[in-house]
C-alpha cells in the first residue's frame, strides 16, 4: 500500500503545475481512499477468515466422509473377497459333486455291465424287459439318466439275489445237445442252472455255448431225477462245481487230425519236412551203424599179406571192409610201395573223397531246422491277417472270433518248432558222428602206413 502511495505522490510531483492546496487535497483524498481501501481490505480479510473457517469445517467433514467411504470400500472389498472365496469353495464343491456323479454313473454302468457275468443266459432272458429299460436310460450318456437307472437296477439285483439264494423255477427255452429248441422249466440253485422238460423226458445242466444267444444243455440227465425237486421235495441231483467249464473243456477237445487241419495249407510242407527228416534219420542211423571202422584184426591180416607179397588176397580182405574204409585201404595197398609222404597224401585224399558219402542227407536236417520255423511263422502271419479281416467285418465285440483265429494261426508255429527242434538235434548228432568217424579213419590210415613203412625200415 505504501508503494502505491509513493507512486501517486511521485507522479503528482512531476506533473505540470502543482499547487500546495491541491497537493493537500490530493493527500487527504488519498488518505481517505487508503482508509476506504484498508476498510475494504479488512472486510475482505474478515470475510476470507469467515469463509476459511467454514471451508476448514467443510474440509474436515469431507475428510471424515472420505475416511468413512474408504472404510466402506474396504468393508465392501472384504465382503467381495469373502464372496469370491465362498464362490471358489462352492465351485470346487460343485466340481467335486460333478465328479462324484460322473463316477457314480460309471459305477452304475460297470455294475450293469458285470451284474450278469456270473449269471446264466437263462436269467438274462427272464429279466430281459427290465434290463432293456435300464439300458435305455444308461445309453442316453446323461448323468441324470444314469442316476435314474440306479433304483430299478438295485431293485432288480435284490430280486435276483433273493431268487438265486432261495432257489427259483421259471419257464423258458433251451437248445438240447442236438441243437433242437425245447420248452420247459429252468431251476436256479445258487450258481447252478438246470433245465427240465417232462414232455421230452429231458433234463440237464444249462450253460452257454460260443456264439449262441439261447441257453444250451451242456450235459443231459433223465428228467425223473428232478421230479421231486419240482414238487418242492428233498431230492438228490448231480452238480458240476466247475459250473460247466469242465464239460466245455472236454467238448472242446479235438483230435490230432482236426488240430492239424486247423493249421491250413502251410501244414503240408511243414509235415512233409517232418516226415522226410524222420525217414532220412532212420536211413542215416542204420547206415552209420553198419559202417565197419574198428577192424584191427583184418587190418593186421592185410599188413601180413602185403609183407608176404600176396597182394590179391590183401585186396579181397580190404574189399570186405566196406565203405568208407575199403576204398581207403585199397588205395593204400595199390600204392604201398610209394614213399611215406606220397602214400599219406594218396590215402588222405581218399579220406576226403569219402566225406560226402558220410555227410549224405545231413544237410537236409540243417535246412529243415531253418525252414520249418519260417514256414510256421508264415502260416501264423497269414492266419492273423485272415483273423483281422474277420474282425474288421464283425467288429471287436465278438472277441471269441479273434482268440479262436489267433489260436489256429499259432498252430503252424507250433508244428514248425516241433519239426525244427528235432531236426536241429539230429543235424548236430550226425555231424558229430561223421567227425568222429573221419577221425577214426585218419587214425586207422596212419596206423596202416606206420605198420607198412616201419617193417620196411622207412
């Protein structure tokens, strides 16, 4: 304010003509103006002070309100976190319940699938309508439908168990042992299922046959043995504790010819090799037994005849030795006057010429031992190919087709090994036998040469 007053005075001092009385007026007016301005300034300050106080109070209120709102926001966040956590727990619980329902549905499906595995085909026919209704619910692939099928499934199981444990009799049809459909009564006693037809005087143990959709009689009995049982009287009836498995196994047995026939066309060369090996083994065994290789007495006689210069008689005695020794000794007699080295070479050459005679037919056993398993493998591969062609037509549901086909395909491998193993043993035996005979021939030849040359002083 003082700066403003000084500026006004300065301007008035340097302005044109300034009179003292005007200056005093100016000063007084300036003072009045200053007082007015000061008054306004004080009023303004007072107003500002009053407004500031109200603003401070309002700021406090706003701050308090902000604090409260922040607390409310924090409470809301805590509530949201709690809700989210609760939602996650509920979600996990729902997922767990879904898994439980899914697992329960699978259990129900597996139970339905396996509930009649130990039951007879006759019982399945009896409960066919109820099972179809249950299967319709299960085949919807819906958990709710699966759970809906639980009650009728459990009720059916309870009824079935009660009837099985207490015994049950109901009407039905069965295939007899000749394949004829017969009407009569089924008798359920625990795991045992019997069939009785008074009209046909027929009774027997009931089971399932491969590929048949109708219960079949595994073995027949006279119907008179079940009359007391049908009249609820004490009776004695036959029981099969193998539940028909022993009868099935016995009926499944087939003869040797049928077993060979199941192997197919590949069995012909395999059996041909087997028969050929048997014939050649007999021939070879007899020929090796007849060989004369231990002939020390006749060898001494030949040497004495050579020293006495009776060559012809020595040749006759040598010829009586037979193969393989006779040709070797005859060569020695023919060249007995040759030098020792030359005689050894001649007789050794003759020994080598006799080896093919000794090894005759032996290579057949080696070939048979190698070819028979390959033929068996060929039969197995072709059989499995045919089996999978059948499976591709009928699907994998008929597993008996697959197992039966593979079983028949493996027959060729079985007989291929049956032929190969003895062939390999025969080859080893005859090869060892020939080596021993060649060793004896070499030993005999060396003794013959030594006997001739020692007496001659060579």
